[in-house]
């Protein structure tokens, strides 16, 4: 897993209808269209499962990333 994987995920979220992404110094904040749900993704994940967990968190928040983890 690399930072490029995270950047690809964030680009997918930004292209999704109604989702908004803000970048902090250490995390991305992904805001769901409902205005209440926020998913936080590390800019430099240290865990091997971080990208998989990020996809799962976004899926639970209602984002459908077809064909992903």
C-alpha cells in the first residue's frame, strides 16, 4: 500500500455525487451528502489494512465504490 492508493481513493470520493473532501495536515475528512457523516482517512497510513478499512468505512457511510474492496 502506498500514498498513491490513498490519493486514488480520495479522487474517487471527490468525484462522487454530494461528497466533499477536506485535507488536513495528517488526515483527509470525507463529508457525506447527509451533512452529518464524516469519514477520516490518514494521509500516510501505517497499517497494511488501512486502505481496505477506509473503503469499508466509506461503504458504511453510504458511498458505493463499485468493484472495490
